[in-house]
C-alpha cells in the first residue's frame, strides 16, 4: 500500500453513516469536521471525553456506550478507528476491509485504507495536505504546509490580485486596538484586496506600511474641511472611490460600532446604493485593559462592566451618560476618550456614592510598543493624570478589577 501515492478525494458525507470507534482525543479532534460535513455519525465507545459527550448530548452524533462489536461497520460509508485497544482496532479494520468501507486508523496509518489530510479553510476553499506515501508521513510537515497555504490565502499573499474575487463596495473594517496582529483574519484579507484604504489615527497603522505601492492610503484625520465637515468628507470619499469601481477599505480603530461612527458611514453608503461589508474588530474597551493585566470582569469581584464615552464632561448638557446612576454600580467602569475630563468624572462618581478609594488604571496606547499603565484612585486620578502626563489615547478602568492581576505602574 505504501508504494503508490494516496489518491486525494473529497467525501460528500451528508446524511451518510460514518462510524467512529473510540471517544478519546482523536475522535474529539475529528468529529467537528464530520459533523460539519453533515455525516450521520455513530460513535461506538464505552467512554468519551467531556467534549465528545457534549456533542452526543446536543444530538450532533449518536453514541452507543459499549466496546466495538463485529458488524458495527456493516452500514458505514466511512470509518474512523481510534480506540485504545489494538486488538479491537485490528478486528475493526479487517471488518472495514471486508465491507469495503474506507477507514482511517489512528494507531497504524500503514494498515489504514484512508488518511486524514491536514485541512484548513479560507473563503470557500478547503486546503487538504497529504503526504505522498507512508514513508514520508510527517504530520508536522503537512500541518506546516497547510498553515502556510491557508495563511497565504487569508492575507492575500498567495493569490495574484487579478485572480481574487473582490468584495464589492466598501468594507468597514475594525482594525483592533493597535497591535497589527489583533486585526481579524477577514479584515486582513480585505485589506490585502483593497485599492483604497481610508484609515483612522488609531488602529493598526503598521499594517499600512505592508500595503503594495499601488494602494492609495488616505489618512482620514487629514481629509480637509472643518471639524464638523470631516465625517461628511469621509463619507463622500468612501462613496466616490467605490463609485469608481475600486475596492475600498475603511480601516477603523477597535470595533467600527464602538464609538466609531461606523453606522453613520454604513448609512451614508446605503443611501448612495453602495454595498457595505462590516467586519467586527477587537474593541480597545476590553482588549486594552486586558493587555495591561486588567480583566474587565473577575469572579467574585465584578459581574458587570459598563463602557462609556468620557468625551464630554458629566455637567455638559450634551452628555448622554447618567453618571449618578453609574456611580451607584459596583462593577467595572471602562471610560474611553476620557483623559481630559477624568477629573470631573471622578468627582461626579464620588459625589454620587462611589468610594474615593476605588482603584483606577489608565492604559495609554495599549497593545502597542508604547503601552503604558498608570494607577491611581478616584481621589487621586485628576492630579495623577497631570503629574504623570497621561495622554490620549487611553482607556480608563475604574473598579476593583484593577487590583486583581499582577501589575505595576509604568
Ligand atoms: C473614538 S474612540 C474609538 C474606539 C474604538 N472604536 C474601539 O472599539 O476601540 C477612541 C478611544 O478609544 C480608546 N482607544 C483606542 N485605541 C486605544 C489604544 N490602543 N490604547 C488606549 N486607548 C485606546 C481611547 O479611549 C480613545 O480615545
């Protein structure tokens, strides 16, 4: 069997019986793909890992709690033999051979009639990598090739630009908090396909340097017009470029819909009849505290977290935040755009009942090389911000969670 290469094929298993023998780690790893393929999976095993058991409880597979018995493979189209009992595995693969059922064996690939390739998926394509024959079997090698191909497809480096199926219109992409590794796979792929990128000041600016020279990068902060025209000017730029048939990415910091004006842009595009794809991003409101060792919730400490904008002071009539009510909450308060107003905010929280000793952390330029954390309390934060020269962008965390992790002040 080892002398000829394996013949690659895609099995269409929808509604077809697949028998899995053994409910251990191998089954746990293989079952999700069999379920996703729509197979009628019957597991035969005296025991199973909790994850496999959960699949049975959820009705995704049927589970017969007993050891393998002769005849189990009679009505199978495909079998996965993965028990810890070599004798049972040998008997089952002999039965599979008799019934002409293709079978994978986890304990002895040489004796199996089928091999599971290393697989990965990207936008409608399944990549499956097999070694040519048994002598060259090295699962790490096939997995590494799979990873390289899938990564190349995802970031657009593997497919020549003219072969790509481009997403029409504008993609509003949440770029995450700043570290270029913290954008989503989909966001990164759309960026690789873009002709025009309109980027904010915050977000993964380093990714812009990787774009090929033909890509037009527009700095949203530098779009002309007065302050109040800026958003309209950005909307117009998006619409104009999309109308020219270009693939446009609007790259935003964090998530487009968390204080990101993403919906205003989506609405403007809808009014102009331009298709819009929204790609969520990792919001700084959770990730920046996390990067500085602060969980926004912690068992026994905080059962809620509230994210608020601090861009207008509590006594400003334009404020939509009910600060007195927030002061009565005991959980975590995460304040974005609040560095300038933190003195007034802290005063208001204390005036309405929050303890002046409540810990506060300010995390500046989180997830970037310049990340910096400064700790204070509600009583001291106003003077600390000045003394330590904390500057935007910073996420401010108020609450006992500030003290739960290993931390230090920077
Ligand atoms: C206009 S809001 C946009 C928020 C963004 N859409 C998000 O989901 O993270 C900008 C504010 O987000 C916070 N912010 C964003 N990125 C940050 C980072 N890397 N470090 C600290 N704060 C950040 C700051 O409070 C900043 O003033």
